[in-house]
C-alpha cells in the first residue's frame, strides 16, 4: 500500500510539473492587479502569475485549516469525555467482576453445605418413607 501511495504522489507531482513546464510563459508573465473600492483605487506591483497561484493556494489551505479547527476542538473534547466515561465504566466493570467472584465463592461455599443439608433431608425422607411402609 505504501508503494501505491508513493507511486500515486509521484504521478500527481509529475503532472503538475508537466503543466507548469508546458505553460512556463504564462506562469512567468507579470501582471498587476487593480482593486477599485469606489473611494480609492489600489494597484499591486507587477508580480509573476506563479506567485498569485501560490498565494491563492496557501490562502485556501489556511481557510480550510481554520474552518476545520472548531470541529477538531469539538472532536478532542468528545474524545476526552468518552475516555473518562470509558475509564469510569472500566472501574465499575472491575468492581462488578469482583462482586461476582465474591458471590460465586459464597454461593459455592453455601451449596456445599446446602448439598449436605439436602442429602440429610433426602435420607430423612427415604427413611421416613420406609417407616411409613413398615407401619402399614
């Protein structure tokens, strides 16, 4: 997968370089921009078109970065809240597991004594049943 990504980016950079080299005359041409605000007119000094393209590209990167900034802060806050929730639930789960183990040990301990008690009852019932048969 890494090789595919590297190959993809090499191809993309190659196409960009091809476009720039084939249109070198356009990118190196100098132009001035004029801004008319009805109150005052502004003119920029003559700058190569390539500089304008780079400025617009980086302005777009900054706009995208700052527009996604609030979303990233919300995501970090959500992740932080979910981690604290996970930690508290993990603590609760470990406490419940300890309680289950404690209850299992108590139940098995009582079952052993209960089983001996049940065995005595069964013996009494059997002997009681025999006594009834004998008395008849």
